[in-house]
């Protein structure tokens, strides 16, 4: 099995639509985590200054998703890209990694 892990960093106001689209398509192995990041803010209200980082950040959402095969990976990427758009040139990033093993708990 050629499992993949997708990590996507998207704006907080888009995550509900992304998760809804993925859930409707049958994706279940996913996590959603609030993180501080350097995506371009949609407006000044979205930004805050981080003393730890030393610059303005926004609260982004990191979506982690496991896909069972290449076709499901392609489908998930397409859904994320479609539903995470903000109208900006750069609305986030998607990263794909191979999973070497998976152990059920």
C-alpha cells in the first residue's frame, strides 16, 4: 500500500469548508490543529505580533490527512485547493509525504 500524509496550512476562516468537503468525500483520518504562521493576513484584524517569533503572525490551521493510495491523495489535494482559496495569490501550502508504516492502536 502506498500511503501518503498530507499536511496543509490554510487560513482559519476556510477550514470548515475544507473539512466538510473532505468528510463528504469519505476522508476520515484527519486532524485539525491551530498554529501560528506567516501566511499573508487577509486583513489587519487577523494579525498579531509574536514576541517569540519577533514578527507579525496569524493563527493558521494545519490539516493533517492520511490517504490510502495515490488516487485518494490526488482527490484530497484537489478538494483542499478548491475549498481553501481566499482570493489571494498565496492562500496556504500543501505538503505530501510518504508513510513508511502504519500501526493500528
